[in-house]
């Protein structure tokens, strides 16, 4: 049994897709295809803020995946996850302008971008939104993405994380290159910014040589909130060192509890408090006014998913061409260059439920983690069970279809959670770190983690 939780209220992030998202969801009659319309995202943001969500979180893909059958045909044909994906930072600018409290999280890859560019972008977003920015750090794993950035193939996994560690060291040094009180705005002297409080970083490493300083003052939050989703052993160490939030996917509460316990222990080995890392597993609830209505909705959504649509998505996540295996046999043991966590999830489901690959494709395209199909009371019961048993600090809520899935959750589930006293009735602060109960990092706070990482390694 997991240790009792010390915090009394859960956190909620929304996994928003700047594109079709789930292969069945975009076909659902109540889905809206406004992915290229700014008002579509403004309305989602306002809904989430009305529901007092901690943040809206956007993943990203830098290619139209072609792992399944060596072609992007299935991605485009079935509207799978990478068929259309807008730049999330641009979307967040719209959402930030139409809200005042909602946290705003975007993905940027450490494999293709440069630390100065990323540090500057997120510092800018944090200033313009008064401390609501978050960066989902990914290392990327697809050759299709690498080929869009003048590379023939992707870096090996461990090398990707080596680069990511150095990338974060540079980014944090750049955010720290301005002391908090460097800006003076003294018109009389004159003294716009105190040169003694703005510093070169002169970073020279294996991957990056960056002089600095950043040309944006230190972010309101010190550092934007850092989100990470690494599930391999190396990825878990990376998250234990750097992450404020972990986004993860599980097929059962037992695996979620084991992961939660392990990550909290890893954080301690890196000299951090367990409460400094929030673990928010992914859920995709299908909720309606009654259980029967929710089950009917889920059945329709499942019927709209072609097995190949789910398999093309899973092929992308695993970076394995699943078209090479028979549909009427179980998923075999394979070496996974891609997301280890998704492989662990589907292997668990396959072994437990005796799924064939075809079954798995249909389920993966319409998966609803945690048996969260029902009315508000049933879904809330499940969320509270995971939370109180030590499987989660909160949840990353995906919508089975957009934007209606978020509307239903905010209208039905949020009031039930508030009535039970496990979710906030209003925001207590103004920044995303306030919402998450995270301290604002001091300048140079990352350096102790670097020393501990070397000892752990």
C-alpha cells in the first residue's frame, strides 16, 4: 500500500491537442473541427479556467509520422495524432490573452532547438502571462522528425538525454543570467538595467557553447514549470533531476502506484523534496449525466476507431512498424526505441486481457485509462481512489473529443470534486507554481542537482 498523501487537493491539467488528436474523437458528431480557428482554443482555455484547472498542456509532433508501413498514408487518412499539429507556443499566446490564471504548457524538443531560443521563448511567455508558462521537455525519438531538421537519423536514447541534461543546464543558466532586481527603470540617473546584475554565462560543453546573457529578464516564476514524460530508466533519472511535473500513462492503478512510489524515491536521491515533483497520470474520462449515456457515448467513439488508426498511433509512440506483425496474434516482445511507458502500458493490457494486435489497435485508438466511463459520481470515485491510494498528485485530463469532452468534465465532474473537498473552489494564487504548490527556484538552484546527478551516475 502506498504511503498516505500529505496534500489534501488534487491538481488537474488538460491535455489539449492542436489538431484532430484521437482517431475516433474527431469523427464524433459533437466534435468541432476548428483546429485552425483561434476562437476554438480561446473557448477551450476559458472553459478550463472556469473549471479552475492548473494548466492547459500541449504535446507536439515535428513531422507527419510515417513509421506504420513506411508511409504517412494511415496518419492522414484516419486523422491520427500527427496528421495536423499547430505550433503550441503560438496557440498558447491566444489562450493566455483570453485568461488570467490558467497555466500554459507547450512542448519543445531538446534534440532540434537551441537553448537560447527555447529559454527566450518561455521567459517571454512567462512575462506576458504574469507567471503562467510551462515547458514540456522532450528529447524526440522519430527519424521522421530528425529528417525535418537536417539529420539522417535520431540520436540514440542515452545520447538524447545527455544532450537534454546539457540543454537544461544552459537554459537555467540563461534564466539566471539576470538577477531578479536587475531591471531598475530609473529615468533620472539614467539606469535601465544594472550591468552588475546581468551576467555572461560563458557555457562550454559537449553539445552547446553559449555566451549569454539572455536578452529577457529572469522569468516571474524564476524558471517556467518543467514537465517531463520519460519512462525509461534514463528518462526517470532525468525527470527526477529536472521535472516539476511528470506526465505519464498507466493501464492500471497498481502500475501507477509503483511508478509514483519509485519516482518520489528518485527525487529524494537527487536532494529534492518528494512534494517538489507532481505526478499527473493521463486519463480520458467519458462522462455524461447518467452511466448509460456515458456507456453509449463510449461505444459510439469505439466504433469510430479503425484498428489501423490505433496501430499507426502506437507505431509512432513505440517507433516500431507494427504492420510487420499479424493482426490476429498478440503484440510480440520488441525492442522499443520510442516511448517505453506506452509499451509497458500496452504489454500489461495485452497480457491481462488476451488482446490480439488488431484488438490492441482498436483499444489504443480509443483508450480510456482508469475505467473512467460513467456519470460524475463514478468518475470522481475513480479519481479520488487513485489520488488517495498514492497513484497520483492529480491528473492530466484528455478529452475523448474536443472541445465537448472538456465542457462535460468541467460541467459535471469538477463540481463533484469540489463538493468532496478534493479540488479547489478558486485559485489561491496567480502563477502556475502557486497553483501546483511549488516554490520559486533561487538563482543557481539547479547546480546542486548537477552535483548529485554525477554521484548517482
